[in-house]
C-alpha cells in the first residue's frame, strides 16, 4: 500500500522524461498534476485507514534487497510520519501550480518535482537506515538542478552552497548509522530503537552529536543555516515551496525519529543545550527578518525562526510539546508555502521584491487586491493570530515546553511578537499606501495562479478552528516516544484532551 506512494510519482517522472515526441508544456503540467493528485488521494486513503489508537508502525512492507550490506526495502508509517507524507503530497501539487506556463526545459523540471516527491515520501516511510540515507541523499541532485537551472541571478553560488551543505549533512547522518551498526555487531540496518540502549554513554553521546549536526544542517539551525537564505531567495517559487515546506521537515523529522527515539537517555541530558540552540535560532530568524528589504529573503529568515520552535518543543520532552513539534512542522509547511506562492505572484506581476519599491498593492482597481488580502492572511497565520493554524501549533508548543524550559519558552513567545513586527513592516510597505502612478495597471492575476493560495488559506483557517485534526493522528505515537524519556515532564492532560479529541 505504501509503495504506491513512491511508484506513482516515479511512473509520472518516467512518462514525462521518456515519452516519445514533443509534448507541449501545458500538457506536461497537466500530466504532472495528475500524478500529484493521484498520489495525494492515495495518501489520504492511507490516512483514513490509519489506526490512531496504535502507536506502532502500520502498513509494513518488507522485501530483502541487498542483505550482504544490510540494506532492505522496508517501509512503514506511524503518527510521526503520516502528517508529513500528507504535507509532502499536498505541497507538491501546490508547487506545480506555482510554476509559470512557459517554463524552460519543462520535461526536466516537472520530472524532477515528481522525483523529489517520491524521495521525500521514501525517507519518511523508510524503516531501514541505509534505505533512509538512499532517499535522503536522492533529493540533492534534483534540488541542485532546480536552483542552478531555474534560479535567480546568483543561482550558481546558491545551488553549490546548498549542495555542499546538504551533502555534508548526509555524510554525518550516514556516519552515525554506520556507527550504530558497528557497535551493535549487527549486519542489519533495519530500524530498531532497542539496539542503541546497549551502547555505552560515551558512544551514545558521540552518535547523537553526529545526528544533531547532520539534521541540524537540513533544518537548518543557527549557526548551520547560512545556505538557506541564498537557496530560498534564488530558487523559483515552486522550488522554494518544496525546499521550505517539505525538505526542511526531513531535518526535524530526523532529529525526533533518530535522535529522541533512538537515544532517549542521552537526549534528556542534551535537552537544555538543545533548548538554548532552538531559542537562539528563533530569535536570530526573527531579528534578521526585520532587517531585510527583499520580501522573499524576509520570508526565508522567518522560516529559520519558526523551525527553532520545533527544536525547543522536542527538547522539552513532554507529551504536549512533542505533539506541538509535529503540529508546528505541518503549520510551518502550509504557511511558508502560501507566502512563497504569493511572493512569486507579486514578483511576476510587479517585477520586483524590493520593499522600498513596492506599495499600494491593495489598490482595488490597479493593484493586486486578492493577492494582498491573502498575503495579509499568511502574515497573520505566521504571527500566530488566533483562529489560524499558526496559533494552534505555537500554543501547543509553548504550553508543552513551559513546564520544562520556562525562560526559553518566554523568549520564543517574545520572538512570536517580533514575527508580527516584520510582517507589519512587510504588509504596510507592500499592500498599503499610494500606488505609484508610473506603475499603471499590474497584470491581472489568473484564477489558476491564485487557486493554490485559496486552497492553502482554507486549510490554514480550518486547522486553526479545528486543531484536533492537526494532532489527532499523532498523539498516540508521540506519547509512546515520550514514555521512553527518563525525565520527561508529564503533559497537562486536560489541555491535551481538549485539543486532540476528534
């Protein structure tokens, strides 16, 4: 059942890449969207068949592949990976719609998007450590090509920087996995949390550091973040949606799956340091965003800050905080995708992303009123305004983290207020004010261009009003993880029941 989530996009990529004859770009886009929709529908079927009362892995598939290396084709899904698989398939469809009608080398572009979708789903579903690495590294070349070929003026620098950083990330994670296999004396790399419990304390510490550094680059955490602003800014809107909305979640997923779950004893010892790093990341992202003049770069730094919440929540190690970490992954992906899509529309219609140039986009006749209204909604969601998914996720994170780390949590709440500051700056300069008469009329935004933003906005509102659907499939799994931590702070049971009752 799970294999079809990988097979469908791969088949689509092969059809697009190798079907004989010339296929118009419009038809290529339709074929790509068809396979993306089919994959999303199949993932929703998995969602509805998922047993929320079972914290263990479900729908397991196992086929021996290269037993001499310990590499097996092993897939399964649980409450941690399920919402991220859904997010991956949803944002893949959004990214495809964000692509302009006349993209160059369209066969390669659309094929790479489908391969990225399959690779990320494979990493989230992999139950073999080497298989995870295969899918984890599979993303490097497609993303490198998408930035290097279809990126902005500095695409060469940004793509190479991305490639070097993320390749090093994979090497660190691979080194940790090889160390686990060597210390356990097992020739199998199949995922098994019990194996690491026999390691010495020093070995667990060293392996956890490798995992934190490797996945910390992918998230990214400060000071491992320097590749992100360049990559996000130079990438096309579709590529930025995939980078920020999906790829970065492999970092946070990896820290929880292979850090917290494999090394619970050592994780509890590292927790205070991780909370500090997460808080620094949050504050740095918010303050850096305030200083930006390029709205796309501002959103990129905003992404850094919001990913820091996830580390603070995971470090706190309570049932509610880890549940909030997963909710924040989904919330961040939805909001960031909306913002990057809208920034792409503004850049295409206005011809610039400069805050000192843009103004008056809310003008109902000559501006971009609907795009501006949705941009305001995205800014409010990112700032954690009640009734939107950003508030629901951040509230769970803060409520769960405060009993363990009160000061870092308060600083994160302060940073949430700074989010409102830089989005007020953004919206005040771009959406309001008098439209420059020299700009005349901006080109009309087509329904097909604005549709993904409307869909994302609807989901952001729905999950903000009904946060139980944000965490309903996750709670049992995260509770099981926290039960393994030696010093986890119990969750506030009444609040947990209030936000997770379906």
